[in-house]
C-alpha cells in the first residue's frame, strides 16, 4: 500500500502549482511590463504565448522521458529547470530576454502537470482518485486563480520582477519534498523506447503553424485572405500527417485513446473550456486597470474571491465525483462558468464592487465543479497503460486550447475594436465594447460543452485488481 498519501499529494500540489501559477501570475503585470519596455499589447502578449507554446511543445516528450528516466527523475528535473528559468525571468532587462527566459521556464513546467497527474493516477485506486485529484487540483487550479492576485500585490509593492523571484524558495521546497516523499517512484520499471523524431517534427510544425496563422496571418491579412486560408490548410495537413505517424510502433503519443468514447467526451470538454477560459480571461486585467481605472493591487484584490471559493469547493467537487455525481456536477459547473462571463460583460464604470466580487465567486464555483469531475471521468475511461498518454493529452489540450484561445480573442478583439472605431466611438469606449463582446462570446462558447457533458458517466467504476498494483 502507498504510504504518506497526504504528503505525496502535497508534494505534487506544490510542484504543479508553480507551473500553473506562472500561466497567469504575469497577466496583471502585463500593463506594467508593457509600459516599462515601451512595447505594444500584441508584443507583450508574447510573455504569455511564448510560455504556453513552449509548454505544450514539451508535453508530448513526457511519456517518452518517463519510460527512459522514470517519473522520479523527470519530475525532479522539471522542477530544477523551472526554478532556474524563474531566476532568469527576474533578471531580464528587456522584452526579448524575458520571453527567452519564459521559454526556459516552460521547458521545465511542461512536464510538471502531466507527470504529477500520471503519478497521482497510478498511485491511487479508482474509488479514491476523484478526491485525490480534487486536493491535487487545489494547486493546479489555485495557481491560475491566485496568480493574478499574487501578481498584482507583488507588482504594486516590489515590481514585476518579484513575481518570478517567489518561485525560487518554492522550487527549493518542492525539490526537498520530492526527495523525501516520492523516492518510491525510483522502483518503477523503465524501458528504452526509440524517439519518434518524425512524429515530434510534425507535431511542432502543427502547433507553430496554427499559432502563427492565428496570431499573425489572420490579424494582418484578414480571416478571408488567401494567406490565412493557406496557413489553415497547411496546419491541418501537418495535423493529419501527425495522426498517421502515430500508427507506427512506439509513436510520440498513443492516439488509440481516442477510440474510447468516454475519453473523447471529457477531452472535448477540456478543449472548449481551455479555449474559452484563457481567451476570455486574458483581457480582464486590461478592463480592470484600463477602462475602470483600478490599480494593480485593487485588481488583484478583486480577483481574490475567485481563488478563495475554489480553495473551499475544489475538494468538495472531487468528493462528489467519487460519490456518483460526475455528470450533474459537470453540467452545473458549465452553467456557472458561462454565467460568470455574462456578468463580466455587464461590468462598467460605476458598477458596484459587490457585483464584480459576485462574478468572481460564480466563476470560482464553476471552475471547481467542472474540472475535478471531468478529470476523474477522463482518467477512469482509460486503462492503466494509457494513463501517461491521457494525462499528457489533457495537459496538452489545456495549453493548446489556451494559446489558441488567446490568439483568437486577440484577433477578434482587434476586429471588434476597429468596428466601433469606424462607427465614430471614442477609443476608450470602443475598447470597452470590444471587451464586453468578447466576454459574451466566451459565455456562449462554454455552453457548447453541455453536449458532451450530458453523456458523461454519473458514477466511477470501482477499483480493479490491476489498479491495486499501482499503489505499491
């Protein structure tokens, strides 16, 4: 039996939360970084998108690395690289160095979430998995939730560099806890599979072409231009070649998990949720600090209720999933999350603070009730041998969906902004209306996940003998 279950979950929470928090801690600080380096909004957005793209490009390597060096060394190495990248970020003196340092950060961070989730899934039986994911998810989801708040407070009083300094002591603690509580992973068998260079090249081509087409071609030439259409066709061609390459022995990713209907439903929900959440939330700091005139600290405090409500409700959602409410809790989470973006769309000058806080609380409830049950359903739908692939694909689609979501939202925001400018609205009002329309679009997009959510299982299957072996 696995000893020190609580300590194992806590160790995985700390490591994962470092990577998760850095996906959002920079958001509130972007206006400050933009002013200091004197760059445009689309340029400073590279601080976010460069991290996310590198993050997702590294995720497919985790399954191969796990087989070669084992979970223990992969997790330890990832924490060390991430901590070094954080130090370099804090020392950056221009935007180029900051973006490069963020790429180093992401190389370490890319393996943390899928590796920790795979360790968790293989170390706990099915009937305890929902609760374990719920507690672990406090770190994974509290990162994006607390990130803007922590980033705002640190930026206000210590400068934007401090948002990266904080990772250094946390990284040291994570390393020490990894040595103490995850050493049992050293006993897991390793193998020496070949590396699928062709598959990885096609995957990289797919991701880079997709991001470039959405962020550059679409915004510069228009979504009906031949350049954009050509970019999309090339992107899907590379994607098709990558899928074909996965049929060879020892593929980069075992895409046979997509023959599982239960996995597909959960995967679709995660994809749409990430597309909507990252895209919709990217502009919230610009709304609060721009049109509404709040300071970094005030913006951070307004985002805090979202984090606090998730701290309380995330474990509850995991427990409810274990008790046979996966489908119902997921549907409730989708509705609440969509409603929160509708509330964001109604925020204007003169809006009461209580209204903004209420919108944040509704968002926190929606995320808590959606993520744990869907993650539980996804992992329970696959065999133990497919766990590593499933967790890699889960982390991959979160980052890819987020990156694409930000790219689409940025392009859509520019288009809507120009539309209102052409109608002779002021610059400030055009910006505000573009943000409002973006929030409403996000609310509608999230509701699309109700279709696969309605087909999720209500209960989890009980632990099988094979799963008990994973607890050793």
